[in-house]
């Protein structure tokens, strides 16, 4: 008898609390933040073609002002605009009190005209990121927004993106979802958001920003190696897979992981023949990543043992696409920061004159709501392991009873 088994692997990570660790001013990143973050480099690529005229341009400006006000001096921002060509509105620069006002003035002065050349806008944004000198420990992302069909230049869907996450936003009813979805799918961990309702652009931007500001793991790679099983299939949505036939393993590259975000990977296995209920070491699971704080590779080893011979049905974590007019439908998942920014963005869109809490204040509020993450983080593995062992033992017992009845027609061993 061959048994089919579906194993779901979940990965989550919580930011460590390091107290007041101030970033020193090195002339590039700025100063003034009490955060333990290493900062984020964000490149905004914005469509300013003639179809953006009027209410669309107004809504884009409000969404951009929200973005600018939520960044701190350890974060850097560059704005690229495109129509028939592309233009760097400002260099990649830290968001200090002075630069914030200057960039806001540049955004407010934008006008819409010309065609739509998405390709040149994307290529200019990628060029900026590739030319950075300071990259160590920093999260990074390109946020590209367009409201129309590309009608100038090459096909942006064919641009080689590399390992940079590109988050694309289709604004209004006339954008090109094929191109924007392809750009996101070709990037490492990028998403495509279908923002048909013009009133939701600030919310869509805020959810992406909330993730980028809370990156805790970078370049996450998960490797699954068979032990007493055969790997039939590994499902990880559009994340890249690499196979090592000699080691009988599959590696999935998951990119960056946000604070309290969970990723799911499903592995379909074929287990060896069994004539009676038994446990089996079916998989070795290892993962490596770079911390958001330190440039290191840190392998972890997990072994699934004594797995029940049964089938589990789960849905995989679907990251690359979001759509809908309801603001919450724009989110593929939610973290505490995303919840907070959704409400802040809604309020800001109604009245951009309202003051916003700083990113440091956001972090303090999260810590106040959950004051024990550093301690709980260290204990969570052991707690989860104990729960897993209990559940697996219970499942093993009952599956074993059903299996025994099927084979031998016997009742429960203790009823003999």
C-alpha cells in the first residue's frame, strides 16, 4: 500500500525588539530615528501621461504625500515619472524634515501630458537601484503605478527585473493588467494590485509601504529534501523553484518576509508501503535568510517525524495579485502595521491636512499593544512544537485505529 501525504510548511518571523538603537548619520541615510530598522530604499515610478489629467492626478498626489509623510530619515525615496519618456523627479535621498517639504512641492507641481511608456519608467527605476552604493541591510522595492495602456516604447512585460521586488498598481478602469501583472510576476516577491476605484490608491500604497517598513527577513530560501518519501510536487505560487536531483531536494526562493507575515508552501509526497500504522521521517526542511539587521546567512533545520499517513487539504499563500473596490480586498494578507495604515490612509485621503503619526510612533504603538514579543519569540518555537507533537500523536492514534479496522476488521485495541 502506498500512502499519499500533503505537508504544509509555514514560515513566520517576528521583529526583535532592540530598544533604542539610533542610526548614525553617514551623510546618506540621515538621522533622527529611534528605530532598529536599517531603512528602506523605495523607488516610485508614476504615470503622468495625459490620461492622468484631473481627478486621477489629484488622487495620486494625495497618495504620494501619504507615502512621503510616513517615511523617516533612515529611509530613502526616489520618484521617477513617465509619459512618452521618463524623468527622475529627485535623486534617491533620505526623508529628512527639509527634503520632505521639497519632495512634497515637486509632487504637487506634477502635470499630466504625453503618451504612456511604462518600459522606460521601469528601466529608469531599476537603473537607480542598481547604481546604489549603500545597500547593506536595507530593504528595497519599486512601486509602479499606471492608469493606461502602454502606447510608446517597448513591451514593459519583457523587461528583465532581476531580484528586486516590483509592486505594480493598475489605477482606474483603463489600465493594462496583463503588463502590470507580468512585471510583478517577473520580480522577486512583487504584487499586482487592481485599483479600479480611484479613491483607494492611498490605501493600496499604504499597504505596500506597511510591508516594506516592516521587513525582518530578506532573501528567504526554503529547501525541502526527501527522506523516506518521494516529492511529487511543491506548490509555492509564482515563487522561483530550483531542483537538485542529486540531493533529491527542491528550493523555493521567497524573497523578503514582513513582520508577522506567514508564507505557506505545500509539498505533495508519496510515502513508502506500510502494512500497519507507523511513523516515518518524511522530510528534511532547511531555510536560510539574511536578517534585516545584519548581513548573514543563518540556516535552520527542521525535521518532520512520525507523520500520520493521511491527507491534509490547505490553500497555498497567494501573494502576486489583489483586486477589488473594497479596501480590504486590496490586501492579500494583513499584518498589524497594514491594519493601522489602512485606517490612517482612509483618514488622510479624506483630509490630507490631518497630521499623521511617524513611523517611530507606529512602532511604539505596536510594542505597547504586544509588549512581550522578544520573550514570546524565543518561546514560540517550543510552544508550537509541543502543540504539533500533541496533535500529531492524537491524529496518529485515530488514523491508526481507522487503518487497523480497514485492514483487519478489529475494534480499538483497548476494547479487546
